[in-house]
């Protein structure tokens, strides 16, 4: 007989003479083994470069379809994986196949919206190839970024299947722009009738808001002024606005408090027009001065930081008349006598005797 199950087997044999005998029992033992099961340590759908660990149920020995003989294997390639195990009794069994697949990642590229060499203060747009999500080397997560600083830029693009790839780097070069400032500052006040010189830093070319193209300009009127500088590398920068305001200068005039032709020993008052400071040609600093000396007088009047100088006012002195008494005879005489007293006669003189 052929047996395939465990048990005690004996046989009774009868010969031709009719004699019989029974054998000793034969013990048959059938060892069993369970079909091995493969368990995956993660998803069996992979992205390129990732792995999954496949492990078999316990046995005495293992033979994987890859040729490996360990209980667990780590795989990174797509394929059908199975294992044949042998137990301590020498029985073996094969597992069902586990299918591992590898998804295709998106292609990550960067396109620029212009030259990758830019001037300071400008930017260039970098755009990624299509994907479900993005991670730029500067931390941005949008599909496009504005690059404003020098450096290498990359983007990691993740597709809808969860796989990602990183682009080749794009080099951005930022050229320095000239420093555009206007001297003497952003706020300038000048007096009417005067001018101020506005200057800037050295550059290759200059373009003022007035249309001038020189390093300096002379400004006489109120307004907002800027200058655009261009350097040797072709980069340009525009200065902040300089506001020029014009303050009206005071009017400097002199008013005399009387005739400016005076007699010796007398004075005439000269008064300057209204201001905050005064400086007369004789060194006086009051609004009004008393003049007793012939000469030419002017005054510089200051107001709101501006000044103006008057025209000259002339003060003249009349000549001092000669007052001497001449007697035409003795000044000592008898009662009833007389003496004639006279002074020199000059045309225009008047006389007043103390009699």
C-alpha cells in the first residue's frame, strides 16, 4: 500500500497452506509545513531610490526568488518576489508572490523669465516644471519664485504619485548698482535770488530729473530733484528725492528820521526795514542807529536765514559857521558912548544876538 497520512500500519499474510501471520506494526509519521507568508515593512509601490523590506514567516532556512537566504530582504527594484522555506523536519513550502512596483518621478527643471545675471534691486522669475508640490532651495513652495540674490537655486518637484526629483541648479548672479544719493541732503532751503549746487557720487553716466547729464547741477528754484546713476556694469540706481524750497529774502531799506544833511553836533536816526538781525556798515547791530558823522551807510538785514543789503544812504554835515565878534572901537567906554559889534557876513547865515 501507499500511505500519505500518519498512523500505525501492520499486515496479516496467509500462505498457500492456509497459514497466516501478522507483522509488527509500522509507525508512519507525516510532518506538516505551513505555506510561508511574506510581510512588507512598508508600501510595495516605491519611488526611485527608496526601498521596502520583505520578511518571511519563521523557518529553518530560506531561499528567495532573488537567491537571498535570509529571513528578510530589502528590495528597491520592481518585480515579483517569493520565498521557499524549509522547516526542521526538512519539509519545504513556497509563498505566494509579492509584487513590488516603482513609480516614475516627475522631471524637475527650472526655466528663467529672463537673464540670470541681474542688477541689484531687480529680480528674475524662476519657474519649475509641472508637479503637485514644490520645494525650492530658498524654502519657497510655489511653482515660481522671484530671485533677487546671487546663488544656486534648485527645486524639488513632487508628482501626484508621491515621487519627487530635484532639478539641476541654476546660478543667479547679482551685479552691484551704484549708490545714488544727492548732496547736500534730502531737504535743502535756499534764499530767493541764490542757488545751491546738487552733486552725486561718481558713475559712468548721470540723468537728473531736470534733464541734466553732469555730476553736479545748479538749482535756483523750488522743486523735487532726483538723479539716476549708471555704473560700468550697466546697472543703474535712482536717488531718493531731494526737496529744494526757496525762502523769500528780506527787503533791506533804510528810513531816515529826518534830514540826512545835519549840523555838527546833531544826529539823524537811520532805521532798517524789519528783520531778525541787522548789521550796519559801521558795525552796529540794532535796527536803528543815530548818525552824527558824515558818510555812506548801509545795512544787511537777516530773516529766516536769508539776508539782503540795502543801498547806501549818504549823511552829510553842513559846515560849522564861524561865530566871532569884532568891535569897531574900544569895548570900554563912557556912559552915553557905544561900540559897533559885528560878525562876518556870509550869504545864508542868520543871526541871533543874546540881546
